[in-house]
């Protein structure tokens, strides 16, 4: 009997001694530095994505409260949305496109009228007169040597005036085209350039980084009684 009791006690002690070691082994396997880094990284990405979604939701809520956005037709809402969310970038983009749609046709038509010696008819005389005033100042300042005596100045001025008048006539087409292209101009050209300037402005120099690590200087209060 004594032998049986002693054997049972020894078996129980061994089993009790093994359990903690097995549990410790499981804990050690679970603590992997690579997995912890990945989990921290994933948590950071998830928090950033949640912040972006929350910001987009807030912007959409603000748009729904805007009376001009609600009254806008559905096919024009993307353009109104871009202008409301970023009025400065949209305004700059529209002005650039408006100037491009004026300069490119003007120069192209001027070259075509000179090259083919073509004079368009039925152009508004008001625009032609304004074109004569604008173009004549520029052409008369050019010397004949620069023109290589190929083009007559009178023909240049008349072709330029007609090109100016034709460009003014297509103004009703230029404005809608500029409005349609404004979101693309803002998203792909004006916006990235603006963000680049913001990054360079907010970028700290090595001197600024060293100054941030310096301890703050405590201001001492002057004792006016001692000074007196």
C-alpha cells in the first residue's frame, strides 16, 4: 500500500511540474518580433484609412447641406463639388485654361491667315478694330530685319486682327470647355504643384531640427523692488 501511494504522489508531482513548462513554451512561441512589427504597421495603416474615410464622409455631409450643390443638375455636380471643396485651386485652373484656350487659337489662326493669305469675311468689326489696336502695337515694334523682309507688316497686322476677332467669336465655346477641363487641371497639375510647395515649406532644415531639441529657456521675472 505504501509503495502504491508513493508512486501515485510521484506521478502527480511530475504532471504538475510539466504543466507550467508547457504553458511557458506556448507563450514563448507566440512572441515573435516580426509579427509584432507587422501588426503595429497594419494598425497604423488601418487608422490612417479610417481617418481618410471619416474626412471624406464629413466633406460629403457638408456638400449635402450646401444649397447651391443641391440645386445643381447631376451632370454638373462633379464640377461644383471640385469648386466648393477647393475654390482657390479650381479658380487658378479655370484662369489658366481660359488663357490657353485664347492664346492657342489666336496664334494658330494668325499663322493660317498669313500662310494661306486668307482674309475671313463677316467678322464683327468691333472685334477687328480691337484686334488692330492690340496687334499693331506689337508688330510695329518689330524691326524688318527680324521679319527677314518676308512678311509685310500691314498683312501681319490685318491677319492678327482677324485672328483676334475670330478668337473672340468662339468665346461661348471656350468658357464651357475651360469649365469641363477644370477638375482635371486641378487634380493632375495645379493640385500636385501646390502640394509640392506645401511639403517644401513644411520641411524642416537640420538647423530647425537642432533647435527643436534644445531645452526651453525659462523667463525670469524681474523684482521691481530690488531695482528701486
